[in-house]
């Protein structure tokens, strides 16, 4: 014990001296200048009072689409929603524009439209679609959401306390760093954190029971719940009382999730590395059933009968190099397996109705197949529209609603040998 009594004071004397010598070592600093993405902020108060109705406007960057009660709701990327009266598909009319900053996804139950607005979830009464009114909001429902930025440059100066990041300025910045130290205190690189642009828009055709969404959807509805995929988690919102939305514990996933599709009391999640299946036997707490693994790629999903149709796509957002259509047997949800793959150009959204499969194949256009024989889909192509750069489709009772870089297109496909374009709302080109 005497030895310890002498050793401990000795150590206590030595330690401050050691720290002193370390802290006195000279450090050399240098200024560095580089190009970075510098955030542009909107204050929280301004942001949370910015949802409002405005006059109809032309489409510029159309995103995801949603169909309900003869109305089409077309996302204007990062800005809001065009409300389109589609009671006469041959003459669709944009009736109003709903300003929702940072919006990409919507879902509708009854007369309530649910939408993301950067980090928040908002609920909007559309009893009168021409005069929507915000009635509820869940703050910080989707934390750390950022607008898309130029991935060739780092992010500089990000401060979550300053407000909502609504955009970026790409400019040169200068900072003082320790010489030889490549770490820069405020330089951040993000891998796929930003929401997708129109060219990377993920979509799936999903019937929510309240409306129809495209296959790139990240929102879906079932009974009294709204489900939303966000980064590597499944968000669960109880919407039985709106106003009064409550938040259930989120389901953490072990991979990056992109799209969601409901079918027969199950959720099918499209991720960059596989299709995940969750049961809604307890809708407030979805439970894992199985996963169908594939290589890294974006993968919207649609379901009909015993088959899931999955498009795999390459690209920066997708971290993969494969472009194909996979047909997966889901007759046993616990053991899904691949039955056939078909090469594609760069497939995005897809939709299926009565065994007619529509594939948005990027710059290769819209492709239509008879899918009655899943083993020979490639032998049964019904139509090909190569001139339309397509992203998302909703087939419904012989009417095909399609969104692409050129705007909103609608086709009559009651005669599969003669698909007829019946209307087109073009994108505004300055």
C-alpha cells in the first residue's frame, strides 16, 4: 500500500507536465480556398407559415403523381402541388397550385392531403380542392432532410440551428486549417441524403384505398396509418384523428430505403439492396417478414397476384450499374425468389393493371407488355413510345396517366393494339 501512495502522487505530478509540453508544441496553419455547397436558409417561423394556395401555374419540374376522385395531384419538385381537375381526361385543367416548400411526396385519405415539407409532415384539408387549408403539422418528422446539391463539391457551413436549408449557393470559400490536416471542420460529404431530382425520381404504382400513387412513392396509407420511408427507417403516423396526428416508434432498417408499396396487408419496401416485406397484422408496429436481396441499385416495386415486379436502375443516387426488370415470386411471402430478369435501358417507375405492365424506361421511353406469362414478358411487348422520357405512371380503368420531362401525358389503352394519346399538359420552357 505504501508503494501505491508514492506512485499515485508521482503520476499526478507527471501528467500535467506532459500535457503542458504537448500543448506548447508549435502548430502551423494555412488558408485554403475551394468550391463548396453553401446552404441558403429560411427561418423556422417563415417556413412553418408558408403553406398556402396560389393561382394555377405552369409545370416546370413535375415529380410524383397521385390520383383521387377525378383529380390529379402533381408534385412540382421542392415547391408544392399542382391540383388538376381530371374529370375530363381529354381536357385536364390545372385549378390551383398548393405551395408546400420542400415537397416531394403526398398521400390522401378522405379529404385530407398529407405531404412532406422539408423536415415536417403537413396535413391539408382539400374538401374544396381549389381552396386547400393546412390543419395539422408534425414538426421534425423527417430530420436532416436537405435539398439536392452538386455531389462533386462538399457541403460547407451547415448549421441546423439557423433554420431550414432551402437551397444552395455553389461558391468559393476560404478557411484556416492546420497544415497537413486534410480534415476540415465544417466540410461534410453526403451520400444520397438529398431528395431525388426529377432525373432520379423513384416511383411505384400503389393503391392506397384512398387514391392511387406512382411507383416511386415514399408515402402510403393503410387504415388509420400513414407510412413513410425516410433514409434507413420506416416512419409510422397514426392519422385516425387529424388534427391530432400522433407518431408511433419508427422501424429501423438495415439499409437505405427508397419506395413503398402496400398490398394485401403488407408493405413492400424498395431499397438499394433488396425488396423488404413487412406485415401489417399489427398496423401500428409493422413486423419484418422477409427480404429479397439484389445488388446495389434503385428498385421501385409493384405487385399483382403472386408476383412482384422490380426495376433495378444504375446512376449516382443508386450506387449500381444494373438496368433490368426482375420478376419475383411472392406466393410465399416468407421466401420470395427470382423467377426471371429482363434487360432494360434505365428503368424508373412502373405500373400494372390486369396483367398489363407499363415500364418507364428513362430515355428509352415508355414500354408496354402483356405480363400474363411472367417467364416471357420480353416476347409480349405491346407498344413502345421511345420519344417520351418517362418517370412515373398510374394505370386506371383503361386510362394511363404518365409523368415525364415533357409534362403530364394521358393515354387511352382500352385497345391495347392502339394506345391513343388523349391529352398533354406540357412543361413550361422559358
